[in-house]
């Protein structure tokens, strides 16, 4: 088979790496990919500048692609799946209506509420006066979310009334970089431990992937601004078999039912960002319609089965014969990022130390490019350094050892990926 993968970050690198191991696959085209992805077997990069759905369609037709896999959310929310299906092309991912679960926080909240699915209490607002009035009677902290895609930057946890009013005004006035919204959501702040629950869905069939946990805040101890994710590991005891069953029964199945009631069938990865409270009850913080980044890097490092079978099972509406096997070891992924991220960051810094070969470690490229034959930084998140170990402590130590062999001017990372799990510091431990 010839496969097209859309995207060019660490998650897509992990997907391409796993796809390259399938003996069903002859060529892997990745648009746009990155130089790390290019170094995998069978991979050819296809340059695309500001691509639209039509551009991907053209590539799939020209290259006679048998199956297209969409990594990031934006093309899904734009409706790439609908267009491919119209053109009789096999594609993995939810269609445009289903992808609203991630594309619109307001749509997501409506589904959660109509299905009585545990989530933070919220109100939606389309003007700043009503919104600022509403928060007068509320305790802090309070969470303000801009509707629409914002690459992890549209969520604000606020501790002070005046600052929240200012934020609300700025959001509606379009004064916050990268965010355009005419609707905001204000919701109660949930306390607990976050975990990522990602499953493979085809209609009514749900197969949970290995459990994982991301680290969304920039700095050690979960401090600082939200990011796309600074590191992840798999598995996590936050999601044991009891919690898994509870999440499927109380969260995932009712969500799929609510979608079905309005004529939407979900297919693809469904990722619930969960807050697990002190009584171990899970609440939905958000839905994503794709694999997490960097969760994918940790999860796929542990995958033993052929990933292409999973994609084909969903694209062909049949997960009956899909039995996903995972390595018993733990995987830990540490993100190396550029100074300034998640704000304005530096680029074009020469990266050293990528050539060492260390057993059980894999470096996924997120934001790199090549200049004169050298790797240089080209993004906020630059590399996702992933290691396998007999347990999380061993995986964590190997990942950090590998991180320390890599350098560039202004490299930043968190030093505590997985630490809370290793030291049993969860609120209910
Ligand atoms: P979201 O994009 O909605 O997942 O939000 C990004 C991050 O903001 C989450 O990963 C949480 O760390 C935090 N967050 C979002 N909603 C809440 C909430 N209601 N209570 C506490 N933290 C939240
Ligand atoms: N790691 C969080 C996300 O992919 O949304």
C-alpha cells in the first residue's frame, strides 16, 4: 500500500515511524513532514505551503494513495474526511461534523450536557458585558475559554476579578495574539489530576489505547502558562481498569450516543482530556479528534501491533478483528523546546548531539529543518525525546540522559516528566 500522512510534528513522526514498520506498506508520503520524518524508511516528503484540503486531495490522486492518515486537527475541522470520501478515497479520521467536538468548545459542551456527561459547569457568552457581570458572583479561580481552535492557547485560568474582566474584553476585541472568537465559555475550575484517554472509535466500537499522561504547563511542578504539552508517559496508574470502564460507560459511549442522535457517526481517534478528582471520578476537560502530541510519541513507542491494521479497521468500519498489543515497558517522552515558547520563540539554532545511538530511545522531530546539512530549530517544540524502560523511573532516566546529549542555544525542557507518578504524589495516592 501507499500511504499519505498529513502533518509535520512529533506526533506525525511517531505515526510515520510505526507505519514504516508495517509490511503492508510500500511508500509513505508525508505532507509536509520534517527532516526527522524524512529519515524513516519508505518516507518521501511532499512540500505544501499553506495547504488547503484540495491540495491534499490532489496529492492523494496524483500519487495513487491507498490510505490517508490525518495527524493534526485543523484539516479534520476543515472537512478533509468529507472531501476524500466524496472522491472515493480511503481516509482515517472523523468528518467535519464529528470534528466539531474539538473545533468548537461550545458544541462540545452542548454534547456533554445533553448526555449528562461529567464536565465542569459552564456558561457561554457572546458579549463582554454579560460575561463580566456573570463572574461577579463567582469564586476564583475561574476558567475562561475562547471558542474555536487555538493550538492550546485559548484557555485561561484566572485568579482575580479585575484581570478576568480585562481578559474577557481583550478576547472579544481580538487583542490576544492568535485568538479570534465571538464566543467565550466560562467554567468552574476543577481540581484533580489530568490524564489523556485516547481511543480508537468506529461507530459503536471503542478500543482504548494505552493510557497516558501529558504535562501541559511550561514549568516544573505544573507551573507557568499552558503549552501544547511538554512531556508525556505511558502507561499511567491514573487510568486503571476500573477508571477505563467508567470512562467508557459514563463518558465515551454517551458522547457517541449524543452524536448519533444528531446524525453524526464518529470514526477515528477520540481523545478525552480528563480531570480525575480526589474520589477518582473522571470529568471531561475537552475533546480532541486526533492523537495527542506528545502522548502519541510515548504511546506508539509501546505499540507492538501493526498500526496500519488499526487505521484500516476504522476506515473500513470494522474493528472486530483488531486486537492491539502493547509492550509491558513504560515509555517516557520529554519535549525539548525553544527559548520563548509558548510565546514568541527563537529559530535557526544549530542542534548538536542527534547522532548518538542509544538503545531503547527514539528522537521524534517536532520543529526542525536542515540548513547546509545541519539540523536547526524551526518551531516552539523542537524534539520529543522518548525512551522505553522496565518501569517509568528507568524510562524517565534514559529519556533525560538522551536529552542531556542534545544541545542548542536556548534549549528548554521540564525536569519532572513522570515525577508525580514515580513518587506517588497524586492527590489520592
Ligand atoms: P483544554 O484545552 O480545554 O484542555 O484546556 C487546557 C488546559 O487548561 C487543560 O489541560 C487543563 O490543564 C486546564 N483546564 C481547562 N479547563 C479546566 C477546568 N475546568 N479546571 C481546571 N483546569 C482546566
Ligand atoms: N498534548 C495535548 C494535545 O495534543 O492536545
